[in-house]
C-alpha cells in the first residue's frame, strides 16, 4: 500500500504584536502611535512623523502632550482625553494640534485603551490622528457663508427664498412669512403658490419649468399681502447656487441644486409707469399743440412783418413769451398757472421795473388759469406789453398802466375778466390806415375761437384799453 505525501502543516500566523507593529509601520496617511499610561510615546509610525514633523527618535519616551496647543495643555485636555478612554474605552474628538515647526492643523482623533496589556489603570493607549484642515476650513467657510446669507436674507426688504430647480421651496425668509401670512411649513414645496394671484399661478409655475434651461428665473406677478388685504405686484428673480464639491464637507459634497431668489414689491413702480405713460401721451399732445402754436406764430409774424429784421425781433419775442409760459407750466407740474405770476413774468421780461409803483399797478384776486388758457393769455399779454414798450405807457413819461381783474359767476360757470388800461398816451384817431398786426388778430379772433373768450380791444385817445374775459372750470355743485 502506497502512502501519499504527508500534508504540510498550515503556516503559523505571526503574533498579534507583530501584526500591530506592521500596521503601524505601513500606515502613512494617518498618524498612529501608542502611549504608555502616563501619556508618553511608546511607538511612532511614519505617518506620525510626516504629520507632526517629529522623528521616532525625538518622540519615543517623550510626553505626547506637547502635540496639543498651549491652550489645551493649560486646560488639561490631554489628561481628560486619557481619562475618558480609560473609563469608556474610547475618546474621540476634533481639535487643533501643533507640529514641530509650530504650525497648527485641524485633526480628528481617536484614543483607544489597549485592554489586556497591564493591570487595570496601567494599560496604554493607541492614538490615531487624521489631518482634516481642508475639510474644516471648508465647513467653516460654508457656515460663514450660510450665516452671511441668513443675515442678508433676513435684513433686506425683499422677500427671500430658497428653492429646488422645479420651484419647490425649501426655505422662506421671515419677510415672506410676515408679508403673505403663510408659515414656513405652509410655504414649503409648492405651498407658496397659495399666495400668488390665481390668474398668475399657471404662468408662475411655467416660468420655473423654463428656468433651469435658461439659468435664471424671472417673473412679474401679484402676491397676496396679508397686512394690506390685497394683491401687490412683485418682481421675482432667482439663480442657482453654484457651490463646488471641493468647498463642501465630504458628507455634503455632490450636486447642490438649490436656487436663491428675491421678490421685490413693484406695485408703486407699476403705478408710476402707468402714470408715466399718461404723462408721455400728454407730453406728446402738448408738444404737437406747441409746435402748431409756433408754426402759427411764425406764419402770422411773416405776414405782418415789413422786413426780415422786424420778423426776427418779433418772432424771437413771441417765442420768449411762449417759453415763459412753458416754464411756469413746468414749475406747476403742467397744472393751473396763477394769473398774477403770469402777468408779472411778462411785464418783468419787458423791463418794467416799476411794478407796484404809480406808473404800473396790478390788482386782482387769486385766479388759477388752466394750462391751455394760460398759453394763449400769456401770448396776448406779451403783445400788449410789447406794444406798451414801443408806443405806449411803459415808455412815455407821465403815462401809467393799470391791470385789474375780477371773478364773475354766470350760473355754474366762472369767468375771469381782465382789463388792461393805459393812460397818458396820446393816440391819433384811426384814419383807416392803422395796420392790424398779430397781436390784434390774437386778441380779437384767436382767443374767442380757442378759449370761448370775450375780448374787446380799443385804441382810445389817451391810451389802449383791452378787456379779456376767459371762462374757467365750472364751479362744483353745492353740497
């Protein structure tokens, strides 16, 4: 009978101590070392040498407390860590540690009691230290950024929110909660759409469906105001939050698809825009009218001027008068113009420095001329003042000018009746050759046609007398 080969015995595993020592020597990404019961280094691997900068020769037998910061040493942190490990078998934590060159790094630490080695209370420890400085700084930066965001988001007047790309909200600022009356829980997901006007909800939701492709969200819609009890127009904008994975803690690294947005109340702005449209239309209307007036002045001045020099002087003067009326309109926001201010501006422009003296007197109650009437009346006053400077009371010694007006009521209609009276000016009788100029045509024909005014222009032997009656806005009915 042939006997087969005798099987060899299985290899004898190395002692546990040798396995432990091999592990210590091969681990280079972690600082792994052992401590005796008093905290002195009993072993020191290559990873510890690389992380702390101390060689094994420098550390063996030395107290490892010097690896802690001075503050932790004074606070007794090393001893407390060992006591926790003795009592619970393991002590973990994160804190700053110090290298040989004095620089600090943030580390996660575990200190394990080596049971079975020595009498109770005399066992050593295994300490594992891992450098987590970059992650720690990233977490700190993230916390600071989050804090800045929350401070900003809760301080600005806009309604701030965080949302997913499809529009589901994850956070809303206190301003949103106070404005809409919806709690944070009610606003999460698509609950916030309850605050959007029913007619705007579909468009609001559809805009979110297009937002991710466009890289931004924009919408103008009406949002319910709990305090006002009505919807107010808001402009909503949002963009994705771009956070690099390297800036995030490992547990949170990955796709950060949150969007951050604001909702700004534009109710007043939209009202102003509406008013601007009305004002623009009014401005265009006034501009067309003004151009028509300028054209009419130019044509009639050409027809009545005997020469180019006369045309230039008269046309310039009439445009200046028109400009003064426009300035008063601008000052009054295109509303009514005070008759006294209109008359004073015209007389002052003609160099009449004697207003209120015996030569020129002005008297009458406060009257507000409508803008349309002010322009025509202003041109009429300009013609009267120009004539008074050339031929009448504003240049003749001893002559005088009195301008007086009264308010009259005819039913519900009010009328201001103004009288321009010059005295002390000898005017020869009309022999049929007196020229009818632009001023005469304006007063006798244009004012009655444009304003339904009542006018009367007379050249009396002692001076010009002109009466102009202009209808005003109807009186409000009695209550």
